[in-house]
C-alpha cells in the first residue's frame, strides 16, 4: 500500500507536477503493483550479496587522452533557451 | 561564572585534479575559457551516453590517499547521487558513496575519515539581481567545468579554531601541491573548503548542532568566517537560543554570515550503485606506484629541517613551498659547514625580502644562485664582512647576479680587521657625540645605540658590531 | 533478378548476397525498401529516410552486409536524424552523435531505412505507450505487435524492412518478435555496446537484431558485437560470431522449467511449445525438466530494479539542454511542468515506482532486496546450465493481444514478460523463434507463437546453431504477413 501523501512526496522528488486525477490513479496503481512486489519479502535472501552487475569486469579505465569537444554551436543547438554561449534557465523561486 | 565553550570543526575539502581530461569523458580541463567550449555528449548528459572513467584521475586519487596516510581500498565502486539542479546535467552526480578509495588517514593532528572520487558540477552564473541567487531572473549554465575529476577529503571533527583550520588547510594544500596532482588554487576553485562548525561546553564529548559553511575561497577568509560563526553560536547559546542546522555563507567584505536556506525540502539523494560502471580493484602495482612515488611531504620535510637546527617558522615556510625548499637545500649543498639555521634565515628572511623589494621577483627567476648565496653566508659567518654589509651585497646580487666576493671587493666592504684603526674611529665617535656618551656614562646603557650607529656610519657598515660594542664600552669606562 | 516479389521475399542475408553477386544494385534495393517503408500502414516508423539520408555516413565496405538496408529502433541516437525514444519530451530532438551499434552497421555498409516506433523509453510490452501512437501487428491490425520494440518487429514481419535493430530490457526484442512471427535475439549483457542507446534500465538494457531467420540474426550480431571503450560494461563475444549451419541437436539437452509454466498460458501457446519439444527430440536433443526456484519472483524484482534505474536515467530530461521545456516560470516549475507534460503515463508510473523504491527508508526493502533476489535468480540459471545446455520456454504466455486489452491493469501487462524477464535478470542470451501459429484464447484468426531458447553467458554461437537447426525443423512460413504492413 502507498498513501496519497507518499505519492505526493515521491512526485516532488521526481519533479512531476501531477494532476489531481493522476495522483488518485497513481495511488491506486502503485499500491497494486507494490502489493505484488511485496512478495519479494518471501524470498530467503539471508547472507546473499546484491547483484548490481552481471558482467565479469573490473578496472575498466580510460587513458587520459583528450578527445575533441563539440563545437559550441552544436552543443547549444538543441537548447530550449541558449543565451550568450550558455544554457539559460529560470532562477529558483524567490523565498516567500 | 560563565561556561567555557569549545568549538568542534570538521572539514570537507574538494580538490580538482589536474588531469588532462575530465573524469568520465575526453574533454580537456580548462579554466577561464569561453563558456561551453569544452563539452561533449557525455558531459552534457545527452541521451544515450555512458561514463568512461579516467585512469590518471584514479592514480592521482590514490596518491592523495597515500599522502594522507590512508588505507587504500581494495574495492572501489561508484554510486549515483540524485538531485535536480541545472549544474548537474544527469541530475545525478557519480560519486563514491559506499566504497571510497581511501579511509582512516591522518595529516598532522587531524584524522581523515575518508577520501572519495567524484565529478565536479558545472558553473552557474546568476544574472540580474547582482549575481546573487535571490532576486535574479535567470541563470546561465557553463558546462566547461562539469565533469572535472574531484577528490573530496572528509576529516574527523578534530579542529577547534579558525587559526587551526587555516594552518592545517595550508599544510593540506602544500601536501597536495607537492604531489603534483592538483593546482590547489583556491581563487580558481581548484581547492574548495566547506567547514562544519559546532560548539559544546569544554570537556563535553557530545557534539552540538552543527552549521555548514560553504565554499570559502581563501584560508584567511575561512579563519575569519569560522571565528565569526563560533562567536555567533556562543552568543546564541549564552542567550539560551538554539543553534539551527543550516548552511551559511561568509561575506569577507562585511564579515557577515548569511543563511543559504532554501525552500527546498530536505535532500533525499536516493543513492544507488552506478550500473554504468564496473568496480575498480587497484592492483598491487597501482598501490605500490601510489605509495612509492610520494615525494617528501611538507610535514616530514619540516620535521627534518627542525632536526638539523632550522627554526620552526623557517622550516614551515620552506616546507610549504617546494621551490624554496629546493633552493635552501642547494645552499646547504654548495658549501660545507654552512649552518642550516643561518642559511634558512637568509633564504626565508633576507633573500625573500629582497626579491619582494625588487619587483616581486619570483624565486624561480632569481639571478642569485644557491652557491652564491652560500658564499655570501660564509663571508658573514667568517666575519669577513658584517651582517649589514652582507645585506648590501645581497641587494646587488639580486639586482645584477654579481658574485658576492666581487661586490665586496668593488665596494670595499671588507670588515675592518685592524682593531687599532677601529679604536680610533670609536674614540672619534665618542668625542663627536658628547650627549649620548654622557648618558651612557651615567647609566643609560640604551644610549649606546646612537654611538654604534655613528661608528657604523663612519665605517660604512664595515665594522663588526660585537667588536664596536666592546670598544665603546671599554672607552666609556663600563 | 531484382523484381519486387523476390526482393520482398529475400532475407537480409539473401539481399546482401544478391547485391554482392551483382544480381541487383544496392540502389535498386534501397529504392524498393524506401518505397515499402513509405507505404507504412502500421505506424511502424516514426521517421523515414530519404535516399540521401539513407546513404549518408554509410561506408562502401564491400562487406557481407553492404547495401542491405535496416530499420533502427528510435531509441538509438543517430547524428543529424531525429531521435525521440517515442517520447514527447524528446520530440524534435536531433543528436550530434551516433550510437556505437548503429555505427557498426553503417561501417558494414548498411543504409538506415528509418527509425521505428516503440513504447516510450522502451517501457511497455505492447507499443501502446508511444507518444506518437500505437504500432499495429501486421498479422492482425486490431492487435498489438508487442513491445517495447514493437515497430522494429512489425516492420520486419509486415514487409516494410528486411531486418531491424531493437533493444531488450525485460523482453522487448523477444516478445514482439514472438508476437509478429519473426526471430528476435537478446545477446548476453555486455555483448554489444550500449553507448548511444537511450537508457531505460542500465544493468539490463541490451540491443539485438529482429530478423526473418536465425542466419540473419547471426550476421547482424557478428557486425554489432564487440568491446567499446565508450561503454565500460561492454565485453564483446570472444571469437566473434559466424553464420550458423547446424541441422541436428544430437547430444544437446534442453531444460524446461515446468514450475514456471503452471498457469496463465494460453492453450494454443502451450500446444506449439509442446510441438517444438517434439521437434527437438526428433533432431536428437534431449528434454529435461529443470527448476528455476526463484524465477517466479523475477517480475517483482524486475519491477523494482528497472524502474529504480529508470527513475535516475530519466532525470536528465529536465528542459535545460535539449528537448521539451514547458515552463519558464521559475526553476522548479521548469522541472515539474516539463516532466509532467513531457512524459506519458507509463513512464511516470515507473519513475514514481523507482523513486519510491530508492527513497529514504525504502531502499533496503525494495532496491536492496530486489538486487539480492536477482542474485538468487542468477544462481538459478548457473545451476540450470550446470545440468543442461539450454533453457526453453514459450516466449510469452499469450499470442498478440488486442489493442487496449491490458492497458487498464499494469500488472497484467507486466506478466506478459514472465518468461523473458528472468533471463534478462540473469544477463544471459536468449532467442525467440517462431514456433507456428495458434488461435488466441478468445478465438479468431491464428497468430504467431514464439519459442524462447536461453543459453549460458556468451554462448551465442551455440545458441544460434541450435536455433538454426530447430528453425529448419519447424519450417515456419511468415510470408502471410508480408503484405500486412502496407496501408
């Protein structure tokens, strides 16, 4: 189960401004998915190491050799708001 | 009777590594270039890119770990630290949250909790509102710096005053500089220091509520900022008010502390192991290389200099600046029997002052060879010239690179060794200066200075001060 | 040579061979397929190349695949060509670089026909989660092609491309290949570079071919595989890959995890599966019952791990450097409104689920726990491959379902991947080959059924040999769908 308040909290962490309708729908859907997922607790994982990787690799390191960077025009070409050779973003909300 | 308070300070120091390229891509590191000219799909976090870690950054990190006398970890992994901010293009920073490369170290009196490797954020410039966050209408993001390899060093809370933080910070900076793995330039941001400050009743072992002071760009400001914060916390506690956990900015121009509290809720960084990277398990060769390549570090060097008689102050000055230490050792090597304490004083005192006086000459460009300075020190030690004449000679050496013995000969600065000649000058000085002579005779010994000065003037500094003193006292009947 | 019927009937390898032999020119082949693609009646393509762009960047390699055009899932970054991952948040985005895998295909001389439809950010099993509309199944346009590589499967099955490139995180190549009656190969995690492939769940994502037959899959894998210094987790396949030639399965053992197949499988699917086991036995292979004790928990573990990784992978879509920006009000609004408007419902659901699973206080129960269950599943497969050469299952418990059938209940949609997800968690390679046709549960015309074969890590050559032998014995004919792709 997940409560509406938790959904709101997670939406804030996720930077999603959900509509009221979505909050209701997601509260139900996530609860239902979590009910299934909670069955994981049945598995005996005592002393089991977590798996982050399945590849048998270590020490994959790159030589410190420069590679060409993008032309600035290219780097900025997809920016919603490029200004003065930089990516422009609105400022944080002033403190209330 | 009021309670005594003790400050407890821990530091988090960020050191930008001076590799050629960024931590996870091949873009060159830069400072002061036009915005966004050192970016690529990886450091702009375009869709689909993956990080490729820089071997040299890892090797540099291990050297720092070794220099801080840390245990170097046999298993390194990376994690994602999630937070949204325009200077953090992936919205997660790749860092070592769980398995850092170095733990449990010590530098001087301060224990190192751990040191980890991560990537630097981009630079955000707030426009409008005088460059400050509040009241500005927009920000510009420059990703040149984004992805620079960064080592974060976290100390135990072993420091107790602003001055101690400054001194220790300078030792740390000198130590890392010696390794050649960072520019450690605070103004350019290649060394940045955050401090966690709290106070507690002296003798207590509990920690009070701490505040965090962010990104101060000189150790002198850090000292002042921390002292201001300690004073603020004491005043709060003494007034019965609580210290609130917050992040503070110290404004060195006003000496004021500002809270950087934002409206944002408490951070939940949602760490997870970085699935795009595999573990780094340093080989024995990598660990050996890190330890064996260490140069003599400032703390050890200072101790060695003090052991051979150099004063503590001069030993520290020499040890913190490799080129000065090398110069000093050149002086010692050039002439057998030169007293290290005297030589150190000449290097850190007279030579340093003269270089400063003459157009702020850097040591690296001086015309004065260590051997020439050694010769000069010898002339003074052997009383062939007086100390005062020695300074005159040095002035000429710094200006022209002249040989000290030649300068002495050309200017006729040899000490007056004929005591009969000196005696005549002394008698003349007493006669010419009846007033101080009378004062000395009637018990005011300090007045003898005026007579010494007169003798020195008459001999153009060529007399030995001790001998002049002896003769004056003799003729004044003391 | 070179008439349209023959070009349509030819596999990728046959097409390339005809070009190499001078029976048809690369230009004729390209024109033919561009014309087919232009007639897309499945919403299989999100972008189609013109002649010039198809040829741009293509090396005149003279290699075995030169001139054989390919469709690319719109999750691969392609320099100068729109790349959206079927998301509104990347609508109109044009990357400045090309994915390593696509680069390998271009270096082999393969023109790109177009970018194919998919579930948004590869999240889905039906292709109904595309921001640019559902893709249709050429066997029955009232049904889904599967997902997330639905477009890549549909265009191959429907005669709109000779072969295609897709990606598979929990079944996204194999399930649509099964639904569309073609071959889909998910290689071992690490066999092919992920660089330039838009990330969904980094520890699971792997790209692979969708093809008419097993030989085509092998040829594409041979061109795609390899270590890439841009991808720290890439390994490549030692010794490379050759075209398979086996016709028998003598001495090989095939393990069937019966416990996993107890419920929810359509009768028709089960019948084709059992038929195929008989074919295996006829070819000299041995069928053995095996256990994968923790595989029943795979979907649960997967729906923690994949959303958690996805939630951080998708945080970069923030309106700062590229893509949609839906608000300039203030910084927080820029983030929240952009992401609210830019992402579709399934993507938001998974971001929310993943963020929750990683959030303070829940990590150990969810993410940490799921990683440990994953370890158990990895061990299950190691044990299984200690006893048998291959593990076989139906690719999916059902044939292609109807559009809209499962959209209301996320978990029922997730269960569609019950046989593919455990293999993804184990990181081992698996192939889906067509096992014949079966009537859907609710009745109606017969639809393809996929048969999945999994092998130990990096045993792709062995897997392809077995699949090749079995393919010959099954003798599936998918040509009925080849005209189904045209509007």
